[in-house]
């Protein structure tokens, strides 16, 4: 992954740079509230603006998924959509445009002026010059060219060759839409949905998408699917959403192919069909949809809708994780990019579909965390430093990575709490650990609820309180946290914070062991069967449980298995018993 110097985009204008160093990711603060980021990342900054209640509506991010492919396709097909409005709708390639410009010598017709502006805007056959492009669009508009008025609106909306003015953009789209220009009708929908140059009005947004869709605008058909899927300006209706995605996908809309795949995968608006989901992702991936490449990789990894093929999965993760892919999406798709880097790192770390290389795994986590600065990737990086995975062990660096991840929210405080509890990369401080677990637990973080219960049980960083400990274990267990289910069983077995109940304890131990074949859970189950704790004594089941746990080199289980062989429980075999004792230093 090659790091490139990036220009500061418009999002930076809404933040104050606190740290004046030359760091490309300085400390920044939102101009509209007190939110501070120790390390500026445009995607995170924009995400904050989208949620900031004090930020003006015109700074909210307009969703532009797949604009470079899907909306461009709409422009190319405009002649088919409205032959009465667009005099020359097919966008020519650079050679054709150069030939036309040379042939006309002086672009006097509105259409030629517009084409020349387009060449300047995108640097086709001529040096890119957005100011000149804007001037030419303006000149063509003066000669009555409708499409140029739309392009002028785009310039005002995105600050291309002119100072950004979303109100002016909205007015231009409105003028052109009234003349039947389909893309401008769609753009009006976008303006009303996101409050671009006007107040947010999702009902009006839905109406304009519907109008453009009825005229054959493919992206608007997709947008209708989005509206029905999420209840934007209309009632939520997954069946209708599915139908519109399907219609747009048939017309070649790439993001709709991806959306269709999700519908089939999760049974939204249609029956679950993993094979059709796989086919939809595959079709979109062929056309360059990066997130579909990742989803296709997931299908191959787990054999969903196709034969399991970890090598193909690895290749697709690698393709998706290219830096160009990460740059192709706005914030709402960064989650998938992060998942992809995470999966790619795992492939190298555990040798899934490729040769095992912890060094490469570390490099993936390290470079991705620096590029995207995501808490999940920072946590993975911290684990590499903590346990020496692919790099030299450094608990100080591990603590620093966990601390950075915790800046993103309470759900990432757990690892920092662990560091304080055990003195990992920082001075041991059980009171601070307790405070962090409590803060994360209050936000519903399940592992932190368990850790808080552990603190109360043993009096770590707080006064000992077994009743409170029991309550917290129960709360986490109800959320499916396996270790908490085991801990709750322990409470019932020994009467800690509740009345003693061995039958209830056994059921919880068995539930935990069924959910996760962790050796300590299997061993505990073996003990229950061996001594008849909460269940009927069954030495055969005890032997089987110890044997299963021993496969993971669980010391206590290896010893108990040796005892089973020594005393003839199921099978007397002194040689096997001695082998277990000697080979594992039991």
C-alpha cells in the first residue's frame, strides 16, 4: 500500500487545527462544537459533521456511492432518456472530442462550447482547468444550452472552478428540472434528501426520485429502492425495495447488483437465497464494485452460495484492500473496507488461503491503521504489539494503540482497562481499570460488563460485592457472553451472591461448553460428570470431556485423562497414563 500526499478537502474548513505541526494528521477541533480529534482523518471528520447537531445542514455529506460509475452511466444514456432536451448526449472519448474541436476550429455552437468545457473540467485532450470549464459552461448557458446549466449547478455544488454555493446549485437544478432534464430532477431529490441548498424534505426527495425513475433514470430507480428500504420519504417496504434494486440491476446499475445480493443474503424483501446472493455479488464485482469483491470473498471463505475456496477468498480480500478501493468510497462504506483489511490480516496471520506470515499480517494492520485510523484496526495493531505477532513485542506500543482506539468510543475502552488492571504498557492501576470497565459497561459493552462483575467479585479497584458481581454476570450471560455464563454457573455452584444451586450450575456450564469448545469449559463439564455435580454421575461422559479438552493441551484435563487410564475408567492403560504424565510434565 503506497501512501500518497493528499490535498486537504473541503471538510477541513469546518475544523480548527489545534496542533500546528507539519503532521498530515494534526489535532483538530470542530468549529461548531467542542469535539476534538487527536489525529485528523477526513472520513471521521466528515462523519462527525454528519451527526453534529450544531453544524449547518449544507456541510452534511451528500451520499455519492459509486458516482464515478453509476451516475456517469446515467449521463451517457441521457439521449435515450430524453431526446428532446439533449442535442448531443453521448459523451465522446478523448480522440473523438479532439477531432471535433479541431474540425470546428472555433467552438461557436452551444454544444461545442459545452464539450470544450467538459474537456477542461476532466483534462480530456487538454490540460485540466476547472475555472476555464466553469467559464465555458456559463458561456454555453448564455446561448441557451440546457445541459450546461446542469453542469454549472454541479460546479456550484462542489466548488468546481468557482466558490461553492449550494443554494445557487439548487436553483440551477430546479430551473433545468422544470424543462424535463432527468438528471436534474434526480439532483433535486438529492438536494431535498440531504439539505443541499434547501431545507431537508424527504417526502419531496422521494417524489423527485420517483419522477426521474418513471422517466427511466437508472440511479433514481436505485434510490427508490433505498427510500423503501430505509423509510425515506415513504413507508418502509422491503418487498418494493427489492423490486427496484432488481429493476436497476437489470439495467446495469452496479450498486443495485450489490444491494440485490444483500437482499438475497439476508432475505430482505425476498426469500433467502445464498446462491443468488453469490451471483449478484459476482456480477457487481466483475464490473469493479469493490465492496462486492469483499462480499464475494466472504462467500468463498465460508462456502456461502458456492464451494468453499479460501485461496479465492484471500485473492478477493487483497484486491479489495488496494488503496484505490478505500479511496473509492465515502464514510458509509469504510466499515466494509476495515472489515476487508481485518480479514486480509487474518489470512496472513493464520495462513488462510495463503502462506502463513505474521510479519505480513502486522504490516497490513499497521499500514491500514495509519491510513484509515479505525478503532478495530488500531486494536488489532495493539494485539500484535502486545503478543509480538509479526513484530517485536512492545507493551508500551500496545497500550498506545489501545488508547487511540478508545478515542472512538466507550466500546473500545475495555482493552485500555485491561492494560491498567494488569500493568500492560503502563503503571498498574486497578481503580482506573474499574472506572474504564464501568464506563464501557454503562454503554452496553458485554465484555466490560463481565470484567466489572469480576472486579466486584474479587474487590479489584472497588469494594468486594458478590451480589453485584452475580447481577453483572447474569446481565452479560443473557447477552450470550460465554465466560459470563461460566462465571454465573460458578456463582450457583458455590453460592456466591445467590443461593447455591448445583443443578442450575451444571446447566450453565453445559450451555457454555456447547457454545464454545474452550478447554476450560470442557474440563469443568468433565468434573460435573465425574463427581455428579448437578447431574447424574457419568464416568464415560467425564472421560470424553477430559479427552476433548486434552486435545488442546489443557494441563488439568491431561492429568485427569491420565488418571482415567490409570484407574481403568473405560480403559485401563498404564502406558498411556505415564505418557500423558511424562510428555506434558503433568
